[in-house]
């Protein structure tokens, strides 16, 4: 078993034990897990494949709305709603990618903002489809095997499954051919093409996977809040937060985005109570620090530092 | 269609477009020379607004007079940011500078929030709602002043770029950085200068806008930044005159869309045109045909 | 040995001073938006609650027990509010107050019901929050329906009082977030019910700052009544641009934005004649209003608005329920809240009723204020008013 899977198993055990150790702090944990999953999913396109998106809130919103409207309007339970949301998100990502992947680097990033903002306005104004600005309440949910999906415990397990599933998928992909293809496209599209890789297809697949997973998290987020409003679900800063969580943690690493989520949500909790006003200031400061001093990401760089020192010690001992 | 109303809308579109051009011009310059996407551009505009508010409440002068202090301060601030942050990222992948300026944007906005609080601030000037009548069309004095400032700023910038030695060095750096260095131009200095100019122009836009609008610490910056991007992409890379055209097109599209299509999609009209231009004519409507990569 | 005893007792005394165990404390939970987009309002609620807290404790607390607040900032985001409410739910607090925005208070209300924590609404006016099925949620302040009806009651009153001036057509312009949209919906149905005609109906994205094309369309629609729902930022820009394009009407109603004292400061003469609905004002003819006004002003250090009063009201109601329950058991506190009837405060009298499709809602009397000579003056209803309505609004050129 490789090192990655040992860490993964450790995380899984931690996740399984947590609700018994800290039963009063489940909501924070759900937020951490959702951001961990989102940031990891974002990283598939943004980190591994180099397509920095600042529009991922659109996928969160899509997932949340599909699950909520499916339940409220059509009586479709969430376990059908979530896969449908993922499929629709993959479809959206396909159209979106087809449209914008001809743009390179920063231009692609700009176009993601534009697309997400247009989708936000659609969600607000087309009330026949989304319930409009007034929002949608999820007031009843089915109870599979007597499990109350409104309970924090149930939501915690859903969020945990989402986060661990996403991380596991990335861990697997990173060792597969698709992972190498993505990295090749990120480093240099022309050389990738010369090596027989189709960059557009690779980017499309990465973006579709990223969007679909983000939408699954969005669906869980919708159940967690049980009230959906376009201004909240399609919020530009939510896109920014997802991207920055991943980048601060460490782009293109298996665990960096998840670690970024623990760090930023945790810091946000502390800031929220002690430093009332400017809760996004920490994101600003951290991103500058990361960009200037830890270009690989805070957590990834720290791990590297520890690993180096260990290596140095072990060689000294010999 | 009511002709008077239509003419009124077109003239408003032009004037609003002039304001957009003023916001966009600084970004166009920075973009053209440094290939940097400055996410904090709109936040500098908001800084300019707060500067004018502070100036007005402290000394009681007309908010436009704040330009005397705000423009040099913005220039120095821009140069410092370029020196200590952006210049260290020249060799990094392009999205790195984008992230750095995104960080700056969050820092500026939230610091303003800490200092001023969340309530919108504005300056109440007696001429805020004054209009001039041109035939049957009313022209807002404040918008007209903003339009004149745009013209003045762009003319000054053009004179600087085409008539001075430093200006020509800026243009050389924009077209080929390596080449410029080979002929002895200190491109690091040029970058600092350009970023300082860019922030100054953003701040001028803020001061020009405050009698018309309101300053708000965190929400307004990204909106301005997005408008500036649209203007830049519409006009084309690094072409200062095209920024005027970009601004005017955006203004007209928004105003006519709002008046005759659906008002609630106002910001979408600009973004749709933005996407269309980006995809169909990536060099901008008036740019030279160069591949963007 | 003796020295030893002295030391021990001294320590005991010292310990007693540090932790006054003899005086039990009651902690009330608060979830408020102290940062983020709604902090403007959150700070006002905070000041209002502080005034109420001082009043309660100066008068001996609740049955001799001091009251304290356990405050959590939701940073204007629903997920933080939920987290905070659950944290408070796990603590020893008999009830919780919160929060401002509908998008935040809505999810809180759901959790309060599910977890059986009594919730007194601090600021949200969303109708859905006090619909049947929410037996643990109580609202002493107004809801969207009450606000909308009050505006049209006022329009009706002006119609009756001034039969020669035509008051028939309504032009509506509102931001596209939850509350303005909901209020516009109420206004649309009230207009139809009472025989007004909506001749212009536009919404705009929050953050837009150029309203000229919409206002120009209004100019040709010529509405008798302008009904606008704007937040502070857009409200400033809209009134300036109305003056610029020359758009006026017999009545100009601006909800939310025009109720803030800063609005008058920042728009100057332009805001004259504007009317706005609130559930409290400093000159309303209730007992104790003047005194409350002074205290709110001293606390906030600025001109208070009805938001401070709503914060004050929420905490006073909570304290009254605790007093009547005589216990901090949540079920008993909920029953006490349910039983509150005709409780008098300087803000309003409170009775939690189930009526007209609402549950646990106080049918509060809303007021219409008009900005007259640079100040808010209560002009409707007549029996509570401090001044006469200035009607109709003169054209911009004749001001």
C-alpha cells in the first residue's frame, strides 16, 4: 500500500471517529467536509489540468437546486436527485468547456466568471424554473430506513462520503494514465499534443468530472441549509473561496485542497468570533503569502519541508 | 418607439460608456504592457471613491479636488505594489499574478470594511442631479464631467506614450519585453511605472464617480473590475483609444438592453457581448490580429 | 492551623468574588450579522439589544437573576448561522434571537423547529418564517404582508382624503434579492385587490448603479404612485437619477433605503417627500417612545432607526417570556411565548397570534414616515401621527 493510501486510511478513521468524539461540533465539520470535497473536485480541473475556474459556484448552485426542486416540486428523493445533478453538471461542464476551452490561461478564468454570473442571473430571474429570488424551502425529506436526513449526523455521513469519495477518486486518477494526461496538458499543451494526447478532450473530461463532483457537494449543501437562494448558491465569492481553498492548500496534490479546507474553515471560525468584521481578509492575506513564499501551496510546502528534514536526518543517521 | 426616449437612452449609454472607458483604460494599459490581469483594479476605483469621501468630510472641499492628493498617492501605491509583489512573480505562470491581485482585492476591500464599516458612503454635492438640456435630451452634468475626465486622461496618456522617450519605452516593452531589454530599456522600471499609472487611472475613475454613486467597501470592487475587463476585451489589448470604443459599446448595449429587453438582465448583456468577443474575435474589435496565448 | 483556616477562607472569599455563584445567570442566545453584507443592520440590532439588556438588568433581571447574551456572528451567511444556532442549542440557553436576512433566518427557523429551540426573530420580515408548522418561531416585528398592506392602506387614505388628485397607476422598481421581490409580489396583489393599476414593473440586479433607462421608461408610463424597494446603496443612486431625469409622482414610496437616517444625509433635499413604512419611529405617539429614543441614541451614538427598536423589542419579548415561564425549560418558554398577550413596550404591544395563514406572528401596526425638512415624520395612521402628510409631491422643477 502506498503512502497516499495510508494517509487516506488515517483520514477515514479520523472521519469515522469524529462524530463520537465531538458530537456537538457537527455543523462545522460538515462545512469543512463540503469545502474539502469542493476544493478537491475543483483541483481536478484547476490544479491537475491547469484550468483555473472562478465559476464553480454555478455547479454548487446547480446541484443544490436539482436536489431541492426534485424533492419539493417532483417528489424525487435526494438519492435519485444527486446522480441526476451530477449528470446535469457534467453536461453543463461539457457545453461550458466546448465554448471556452479555446481560451488560454487567464482568458479562460475570466470567461468562467462571465458564464457563472450569467447563470446566477438566470437563477434569480427565471422564477418559473428556480423559484426566483425568494428562494426554495426544503421542508420535507423522505426517511430511508428511518434515517432522518435533516439530522446533522446523517448530513455528516453524507458529507464525509462525498469528501472521502472525491479524495479517493483523485488519488486513483493521479496514478492512472488520465492523471498523467492532465499534468501533461497543464505543463504544455503543444508538447502534450505531440505526445498523442488530445488536450481539449482531456480538459473537457477533467472539467466535467470536476463539475459533477462539485454538484454532488452542492446537493448535500442544499439539504444542509434546507433553504436555497440564488444569491447564496451562485455567489461569486463562493467560487473564489473554493478556488482559494484549493490553491492555498496545494494545487495538484491529493490532500492539499482538503488540508486547505481544514485550515481556512477553521481560521474562518476563529476569525468570525474574534475578528468580527473582515472574514475574507484572511483569504486575501493567505493567498498573497502562498503566492509569494509557498508557490506550491501552504500545506504541500509544509509537508515537503518536513519530508526533507526527515530525509536529511535519516541520511545523517546512516 | 418613442424617439425622444430613444435619443435619451442613447445619450445616456454614451455617457455611461465614457465612465466605463475611464475604469477600463487603466486595466487596458496594465494588461497590454505587463500581461497581468489585475483583479484589484476595481478596488482601486473604490479606494478613489473613499479618498474623495474622506477629503470631502475632512476639509469640506469639492470631491473632485481630492484628485490633487489621490492621484500621486495612487501612483506611489501602485509602484510599491508592483515592486514588492508583482515584480517577484514575473517568471511565474500567468494565473499566479491573477491570484496575487485577487488577494490584494480581498485585502483592500476588507480593510476598507474595517475602517469605514459596511454602510455605503457618498458625497452629496448640489450639482448631483443637475442636467443640461440639449434639444429634448437631458445630459447629466456629473456624467458629462466624468466623460471629459476620460477624454483628458486618455489624451494625456496618448501624448505620454507617443511623444515622450519613456512613453516609447513603455510601448516597446509592451510589444516585446526581451527586445526592449536588449536595446537597454529597464523593463522593471517600466512595469512599476505602468502599474502606478494603472492604479492612478482607476483612482481618477473613483473620484469622478463619487458624486454620482456611492462607495461600498467589498461589493463594488468586483463589479468595477468585471466592467473593466469587458471594456478591455471589447476594445482590444493595450490600445488606449480602443478602450473608449469598448466603454461606449458596453454602455450602449447595457442601456438599450435594459430599456428595451429586460431590466433585470442588465449585467448579463455586457457579459454576453464579452464572451462573444472573447470567442469570436479574441484580438478585440479594434485590436491587431495577434493570437492570444 | 489558624493561619491555615484564614488563608482558606480568604481564598474562598476571593473565589466567591470572581464567580458570583449566589447570583445565577440566565444566558440568552443571539445569532446576529455583525460582519459581511448585512452588518449595517446587525450593528443596529446589537445596539437595540444592548439597551434592552441594560434595562432588564437595571430592573433586577429576571426574578433576580442577571441576564447575559451569548452572541454569535453569522458573518451574513446561512451556514454560519446554522452552525451557531446548533452550538447555542447544545448550550444552556432557554431561547435564541436571530437574525436579519431572510436567507439566514429561514434555515434557522427550520432548525429551531426541528430541534425545538424557541426562536424570536430579530430582523427578518420573510412571510414564510411565521407560516403554520413553525410553532417554535415567534415574531414580534412586522412581516412582508404587513408592510405591503400598510403602504396600500396609506395610498387608500390619500385617495379618500384627496379625491381630486388621481391615484390610480403604480410604477414598481425593486432589487432582485429575496425581500424586495417578496414585497413587490405582495404589492402586486394588493394593487389588484384594491383597484390600482400597475403600469410599470421592473427589477434590477443588486449592484447595478445606473437606473436611467428604467426611469426613462417610467417617465412615459407616468405612474401616480412610485413604489420602490431599494437597499441603501441603490436607493441613493435611484433618487438622484430620478431628479436627473425628472421623474416624480404624487406619492414616492421607497422601502428600506429611505428608513435609514443616513439616507437623508447622503441625498439631502432630494429625499424630501419620500414615504417609507417602518414598525417604530421616534415620534410615534406611544408611551415611553421618547425615552427609548434617547437611550437608543446614547447607545449607538447616532440617530437610531426602527432596526434598533426591533432589536430592543425582540429581547424585551424574550425576557417577558422567561419571566412568565418562571423556568428556563425550552418547552415551558415556548408555551410562555405562545401565551404572550397585550405585552406593552415602547415599541409596540405584542400578542402572538395565529391569523390569516400566519402562526406566532404579532399583528403589529406599521407606520408610514415621510421625510419632511430633512427629518423622518410619522404621518400615518392618523391617530399615531406626529405630522400631516405633504401631498401630492410637487414636480422636481417646482420644488
